[in-house]
C-alpha cells in the first residue's frame, strides 16, 4: 500500500526558506488519478491545505500562501517537494504530505505522511 | 473561502454511546465533504468521502450523511479506539478547507 514520508529540517530561522520533501513508496507517483498535497497544522489551529501537484506538473495553491510557496515533483525519485519562503513564527506547524484523490470534483486526502514538526526560531 | 464550522468542539461520552458530530459549511458544497479521524501525535485518517461513502477498511459503525450546507458524522457505538479528534473538509471550492475539529473524550 502507498506510504508517504516527509523529510526536512525541524528548525528554520526567521526569514529563511523551508524545504520539505515527501517520498512516495508502495505505489506510483505517476498515476493520473492522484494529486499530491502539502497540508499543515499549526499549534491549536485548524488544518490548512497549502498546495497540490500532479505528476504532469499541474499545480494549485492556497491563495493565502501562494506568493510564498513553490511545489515541485521529481518522478524519477517518487518525490514531491515544498518550498515556503520568508518563514516566520506563524509558520511553525506540523507539515503533512498526502495523496489527493479526485472523483467527480470531490477531493479527499488518503493516505497521509506521519507529519514533520517545523519550528521557526532564531 | 468556504468556512467549515464543527459542533460540538468537544464531547464527553462513554464506550457504547452513539455520537453525532455536525459540520456546517458557510455556503452549499453539494456532497463534496470528507471526514477524518486524528489521534494525538498521528496523521489524520480518512473515514468518509463524498459525504457518505465509507473508506475501505473503516468500521461500519462510522457513517456520514448530509448535502448542501449541513453534514453529520455518526459513530453508532463508540469503541475505546474511537477516542480521538474528528475533522471535516470541503472540496466544493478552492482553497480546500477543514473544520476546526471535534474532540471525543472519555466521560
């Protein structure tokens, strides 16, 4: 079965750029049926969808973060990545990668990676 | 953005109880709603998609209903492993948004 695993730094300094990578195993990132998302959960806050990417390179972003976010896919490594620039304390969160399934305009996330805590602090 | 409001924010229940969680959308979302379960320190797990379709492997005591703006997640007979937080998520419009969660606690 498909598994996702996030990797990246646990600590980022203010103003720096966060780079996270999600490795997909047990299934193909090439599948046309799926998209690949980043979602975060800030302490005491709601889950927030950040962006998704299709293996073809098609992307979609949350407008609230779009100006600071880049997302990419490396099909040769079965990985997709998130870059979030100009990090502040407000970006401290657990970051999840997840597989997006879309059927009849309904999107849902399954499975999710285990999540990685990113703290922004000097 | 479409706002998703869950109620209650927390509920204290006993094993065997029937639990109903409500999710209200700020505008109509047809049946474009999913439900997730999250245990402390773990990633969310998909329970229900398209408002009422049970994800494979999820026990049949979980069910979802609703359309438009009002949705419910029902656990027919709460089991010890069901104590967790539950979130709804809409996909009618971008950005995809989640509810604030409902924590199901032991009475």
